[in-house]
C-alpha cells in the first residue's frame, strides 16, 4: 500500500490507491488459486492462449537479436557522436536516421 501511495503521491484512503490495491490482491488470489505455475503448462491450451503468446514474444525477441538492431543503434550513435554537433542533436539524428 505504501508503495502505491509513494508512486501516485496520494494518501492510503484515496480511491485510486484502494482500488488498485484491491486489484493487485485479486490478481494474487487468482494466481495462487491455481497453484504453482509449471513451465510445461505453456504447451497446454488454456483460455488466454499462454503458449501462443509466449511463442510470439520469444519469436519477436529472436528476430530483434538476429536482425542486429543493437549493432545498428550503437554504430549509428558512434557515427553521429563523431560529427561536430551537440550531443542532443546527434542522438536525435541517430534515431531518425
């Protein structure tokens, strides 16, 4: 509760804080009602299609890594930093280029 109050800069009796705290507790109850999650359950069909969602997420992460996006961002940033420009302008140009 205190963390929510600190994040939103509100008191514990605020409606938003109490509503969000209740939602968090309901989510925790839902998770514990079904027991501990096992990795093999990803392969089983369920109502929220967990396996399909996980496969899509793994696939997107794999494509990002194999596409070399990290190399593109780092190398373009290094190239722009060598130009006689302000640091802020070079970062903006790096992301536009």
